[in-house]
């Protein structure tokens, strides 16, 4: 599924809103730091874009852009939505990251710090999600390892 626009199904269950990213959705990863998809770190927060052009912003110097096909349907927390239930049920450490780095109580102003992004992503996976996504930025973040089947 080629999805150059963020038009994924939004579901709210038990007070938590998430997006469904269908199996076979095409996603892109741009990087100046790696030269092959095998170099992506397993169990590490990884950014994916919906378009090759958006991924290019992250591969300015090297031009390394990788194309992936989702090998399963993914449930990604809508990080751009209030999701107060998720916040209230999270440990204090995660609440702090949600506030300081994802602007949960600050109009969702984003401040990316890789270790904190990874900590939040790990937590979301522990509670049954595959990562998070934001419609307002057309971004998808997830863990590498097992989620993406093939690349071109």
C-alpha cells in the first residue's frame, strides 16, 4: 500500500487513541549514519516517513533512503492526540517524557531526544502497541526488528 498521505484509520479503545497502519504499507527511512538497512539497530526507536521526499530530509549528506514494506498491521499510539488515559496510566518517568518531549500538556510541541524517544517507544511496546505516529507531522516511529519484512 503506497500511502503518501497520512490517512490511516484512527481507533479509540479504553480511552487510548491509536492509528492502524495496514500490512504492506510502504514506509521510508532516511539516514546519514547507515549505508544498509541491516545496520538499523534492533530494539531501538526508528523513524519512518510516508514519502521518499520526507525521508530525504534525514539523509541530506549521504542520500541513503531505504524503502520498507510493513509485514504486519501495526497499532501505533496517536502521539498527536490528548491520550490522557495513556498518560495517567504511565509510570512517572514516562509521564515526564510525554510532557517534556512530546508536549502532552503543551500543544504537543515536539523535542526529540533519542534516548527519551527510545524509552517511550519501549514502554508503548510493553503495553501492547508497536510504536507511535503523528498525523500532524506525517511521521511514524517504531522499533526495528520483526516489523518490516522487506526493503528495496
